[in-house]
C-alpha cells in the first residue's frame, strides 16, 4: 500500500482519496527531516561554490577543508534552521500535492472513469507523472522561495563571529529584509525558483521510469525500489536543472541594497544573472559546484523517500 503512494503500480485496495492525501502530507514532513540531515553539508558547499569565484575556493574539497578549519563542523550546517522547518513543509506540500495532482491527471485526463475505454488497472504514462511534478514544483515554490532565499544569504556569511555578520540568524535575516524591502524582498528570486522547479518534470517522470523497470526486471522489495528509484531520479533532475539553480542562487544572494547596506544590486533580471555567470566562467560556470550537489542528490533523496514510505506504512488508514 505504501509503495503505491509514489510507485507507478496501482494499489490492490486503494484507500479513499482523503486518507491518501492525509498520509502523503504527514509523511512528507519526515521526508524533509531526513533530507536535511543527510544533505545540508553538501548544500552548503554547493552554494558557496556557486556564489563565489575560484579565487576563494579551488574546488569542493578545498571549500570543505577551509570551512572545517575556519568554522568547524557547524559551519557546514549554517543556514540549516530555515530548511529544517521549511523542508518539512516543502516535502509535505510537494509529496502531498504530487499525489493529488497525479490523481487529478489520471482521473480527468489520462484515464477518466467516464470514458468508454477506462481501465482501472491502466498506469498513467511517465510524462503524466512529469506533468504532475511540474504542478507540484510550482505549488511548493511559494514556500521554497523565501526559505531558500534566507538559507542562501546565511550560507554565504563567511565570518566565524556572529557579531561580524549582517544577519545573526534566520529570524534576524527575515526581519531585516522585510523591514527594508517588504514581502517582495522576502520573496526575492520567486521567478527563478518557479523556473528551476519546473524541471521536476524530469525528476518524477524518471522516477516512474525507474520504478517500472525495477518492478519488472528485479526482485527488489517496494521500499528498495523507492530508495533506488528516488536516488537515481534525483540525479536525473539535477543533471537537467543544475544550470538554472546556479542562476537562481546568484539572484538570491545578490545584494538587495537600500537600508540593508549590503551592496549594489547587480541582477535586476534573470537574464542579467545568467549572463554574468557565463562572462565569469563560460559554459562551465553553469556547472560550478555540481559535484557536491550530484553526490548529495542520491543519498539525501533516497533516504527522504525511504523515510516517507516508512511513515506511510506506519500511519493508520
């Protein structure tokens, strides 16, 4: 039953939609906790490489070494509080809404019950899962954008002493940005976030492909399929979406100016940030920091889906 929440094969005795929705949203909270615990150190290295030039760090290992030497292990978890709270909500909204959108697309577009060729056992095509992914990505972007914005600004504060940082923590960061630029400042980078999460098409479309193939050609259990398909599909997602993430991070760490006194704004438009990345590093500039991101994608998302499915099995119908 649990595997059917994300795996393509239909459950033998599906629960009412309301129950499924409840389980998906609750289990998504635990997915977010697992994802942050495993993935945040990788994410800190990724963001630091994405938002600096090679004069500061020569690569991911150098970034890791200098971070540990200057800031200790806690330096790798800078900015972890916003995503700890945010990813619980984000994964809850993403996985819960993904389940809802899959059902809506299946019942109203791909296999409507009123159609004379309706077959209750027919699986939705993989691109249908991809479309549901785009819709879930757009939905969760309205939670993800401010969370990732605050996280990114905290992650690029390199001073070891809090007194030397512009923001003492996530709450202070939100307060200062809101005071200086209002809700629009807090949601700085929303457009770039919507574009980036549009690549969820490749994540959930490939998740369906991997799940079908493993279910047909291996003897793996449903949780094992969720683990491997979740990790591999996350890597497909990052291989397709990474350049847009680099541009998004540049926008989110761009000075806001004004009363904050954090510098002069460089990127009023998405195109300006994308052009700057190319001028600074050529085509490879769009892939700076990819290695720690790619290494993080499999364990963080595989564990997230493993946690999700475990909670789905534990929750009452």
